[in-house]
């Protein structure tokens, strides 16, 4: 499997923006779907967005629709999550993951995870 490495997290004020990257190395990204999940302290890891790698079909969690944009650069083996109009409730560790062609919003169906990158949004 490709190794997944997230980057781009940091501290931002409410209303600000960040762009997260998920770089795949070791081999080309060949899974069906790249997903983004987030986990706040004491909370379950939850779905944020996903994109199918070959076709570019996109899925968003309702609370981020209109604010976040998921994309990928196939030539660079890299996925992106552009986050605009950030809110304090977006604060979490953000993980990218590689998954199959079913249940793209469920973490149980992703088998390859990055180490996470911290996003902190101050009010």
C-alpha cells in the first residue's frame, strides 16, 4: 500500500482558511477512494469528505458543504482538502485514508490511514 502523509494543518482564526494535503508515496495511489476524516479530543473519528480517484466523484459531510472542497492531482499522487470559513467546531486532527468502492462515509471501510494533521480554529 502507498504511505499516506497529511500536511497543511495549523492554527487559524474563525472565518479563515487552510489547505490540507495528502501525499501518497511508495507506490501510486491505486485505491478506489481517498477520504478525509477528523477526530476531536474525546470524540469518534467522523467523515468529512471523499473523492473517487479515477472518476472524481465527491462526497461531503453536510456541515462542510459549501465551505470545504476536496480535490486530487493524480500526477502528483496527492489529494487536497481546501477548508474555507473555518469554525471552532472544525477543530480536530484530520486524517486522510484510502478505501474501497463501498460505504465511503464509514471509517470501517478504509484500510490505509495517514498519521493526521492538527487543525485548530480559534473563536
